[in-house]
C-alpha cells in the first residue's frame, strides 16, 4: 500500500486513508479505515469499518478478499492481546 494518511485520536479512534498502487504506480484501490476503541467495565471494544473502492478488475479482486483479510487481521490482534 502507498499514500497512507493516518489520523490518530489517542485512546479513541484511528482513521486511515490509504491506496494500493499497481507495479507501475497507478492507483487501483482506495480505502478509508475507521478504527474506534470504546471502554466499558474495564474491557475495550474495537470497532472497525473499512470502505474501499476501485474501478478496475484488479480492484474487484482485492475487494473480494477484503472481508477474509480483515477477519484474519482481527484474529491475529486478539491472539496478540491475550498474551
């Protein structure tokens, strides 16, 4: 991924605006990721909302794998946090 803009609001949210380029540097996919952290009863809940778009067949292939990719990322985060 390239062109990452990361806005952080400590202990509340991250907003990440990023793009994926092809090997020639042409932008193929644009994504905005909103990660929000809320605390209740000594536990933290992480909410993730990702919106992505791109006009090419390559972007469509990336989008088809997005849900699975995010699920794997969140699973790995959970394993790390339990250590």
